[in-house]
C-alpha cells in the first residue's frame, strides 16, 4: 500500500518551501497522487524519495 504525504511533508523532505513544491507541480516536475476535495495535494512517498535522489545530482537543486 502506498503512503501519501502532504505538500508540507514534501517541502520538509526536499529542504524547500511549500511554494517551491507548488511551483514544481505547476512545472510538471512533481505530480500529486491525489488531490482532496478541498484542493490539498497528496504525494506518493516513494515517488518523492526518487525525485529527491535525482536532485542530488544537480547543483543546489537547479531543477526546482
């Protein structure tokens, strides 16, 4: 079963602000697994971890 995490949790794991997470979603770099009826995004924890690993190869998280 997949674990879903909030954009606040994503921001904490990536070491960025929630606004940066929102921009990454808008640019298509991250995709939420679910959007709640209230408009809150939930992300697959494993996908976020994989994305975080790709950022390690780039200077200062250049893609974000």
